[in-house]
C-alpha cells in the first residue's frame, strides 16, 4: 500500500482591492499549486495503479495465514500440551521410598561396634486409597477434553476477528478514498470560487469559507489515510506481521449478505454443540473431580512397606527375617474440611455457569441477528434510494452554482450530503460483515 503524504500550501484568505491584480494572481496561484502538489504525492488519487499490479489478498488467504501463525492459536496449542502433561502425571504412580536402617551399633559394651548390628533394608510404596487418585485421573482426562474444546473455541474467535478486521480494513480504505474525493472536490470548488470572486460574483466571506473548507477536507483526508493504515496493521497483527500491503477483495465486501435472518437463525440452531457449552460442561466435570479428590484426600497416605532385616550375632554369622508394614494417617483433627468446602463451592459455581451458558449464547445470537437485520435495512435503503438521490441532488447543485442560481453553501451542502451517505453506506456494509462474523462464531 502506498503511503500518502501532503504538501502543505498556505493560501491567503484576505483579498486586496480589486484594482491590485497581484492579489488575485496570488489566490489563483495558491489553488493552482495545491492540486498538483496533492496529485503528485499520491494523496488525492487512490494508489490503484500500484495495487493493480499486486495480487489480491483474499479472505480465504487471510484466514489461512491466521490459522498458521496466530498467537492465540499458538497459545491454545500450548494449552493442549499442558493438559496432556497433566494427564500423564495423574496416571503416574508415586515413587517408592528405599530406606536402610542399622541398629545396635556404636554403643557401649557388646554394642560398641557392628558385631551385633541389626540392618534393615525396606521399600515403601504409597498406595491409592480413598478414591483421590482415580478422581485426579478423571479430572485430568476432562482437562484434556477441555483444552481441545478451548482450542476449537479459539479457532472460532480467530476466524471472527479476521473476518471483522478484513472488513474493517476494506471499509477504512473506502472511507479514505471518499475523504480524498472530498478534498479534490474542495479544491475544485475553491477554483470556482476564485473565478467568481475575480468577477465580483462572490463575497470575501464566501471566498474565505472555501479556503477553510478546503483545508478541513485535506485534514480529514490525512486522518482517514492514517486510519486505513492502522486498520491494515491491525489485520496483519492477527498473523504476527507488521502491515498488509496487498489490495483486498472489494467484491467480497460489496457482495450481497450471506442470507436472511431466518436462514442465519437456522444455521445457529445447533447451539448445543457450541464449544462454549461443551466447555462449561467440561468445567463442571473438572470441578467435580477436584471435589472428589479432596474428599478422598482425608484417607490418603496409606503406605505399604516390605523389607529384610539382618541380625549379626558377633561370632558365627547372622540371621535374616522379613519386615512387613502398613501405615496410614488417622483423620481425627484435620479432615481436610476447608479444601473440601472450597471445591464444593467451585463445583456449585461451575454448575451455575453451565446452566447460564446456553441462555447467554442464545441471547447473543438473537442480538446479533437483530443487528444484522438493522444493518441490512439501512444498507438497502442507502443503495436503493439514499445514495442515488443524493448524487442527483449534487449534480443539480453543481449546475445551479455554475449558472449562478445557487450559493456556494448550497453546493457544498449537497456535496457533503452525498459524501456522508456514501460513508454511511460503507459503514452499513461493514455492520453487515461484522454481524455475519458474529453469527458465524455463534452457530
């Protein structure tokens, strides 16, 4: 995309007496310099020639770039890896403990050395008890499914963001083009005012008004061009690039809506399988597993020990025996009540959120359908009557002004009315694309 710049030219707003021809020459020279300067810098004319040689970045290509390099999807992939690692950890047994004990040594008398030492080598293994470990595995499996659903939801959100950002970039380009046309019309109007002013048909006030109007239109065009650049940067940021320089698919933006509100509602009728609902249900499963794990933690700590003990008698040799043991803590004072209460409250909150998820999703879908219908009505009204009528009124105003039947203010108002309606049409089409993207993400 060619970045537009502006050459600033100062035009005098005061006119000397009519018998001083140099003042009129300065005014005409200012207008003559202004238009070529803007044209040479590429500000008034859209960079169509530069973009025509570049390949169009279609919506499908933008979606493909985002699916490959989106930071949101990369984070979702990391979430899946974390969930899989937690499942592997939940399935793993706790490590056993190897202990070696030597008794009856380094004492006094016959225990002064190691002659009568008793050596015990034992292996202790924590055993699952109380259902905590099984609940942890169920929670980890639900966590894996939850990570998959969240990745699917993230993909939908990225698609929605690309659709909206792509439409906003096209709309910003359109509005920038409209502002450039307004600036060009302002310069042409300024030239016409100069001619009438030199002929004594226009007042100094109207002449000053034309100068101010022209500078305001130039400033608006500069701001619109900067806004279009910002929208293109926002689109490129969705796949971690700096700027989208390719031309975009205007035909997609101007195409008729994908369908009526009724068809869009039918598309979204299968909301039971929406990732948000599945996510809410899986969050209930994770919370329930955490609650059961804390309940079972009251009886955890069962540990089995098996080992061998060597008895040294100091002369002939030694004897051996097996050592078997089981140990478990007794939940007499600490029964893990606080953790159980915390997880019970978290489970209740998850169940309430799951109940509300379907209702909220339906409300959002109905709101999006209402906004889509409103945007369609506004769009059709502008296309069928608003813009054509304003264009015809502007043409009549230009002819009437050139013939001296209308004032400059009336001509500028007609031109401004057409530009405003064209901008409203762009915004109506943008609203259609936004609501379509919202409904697509809610189906």
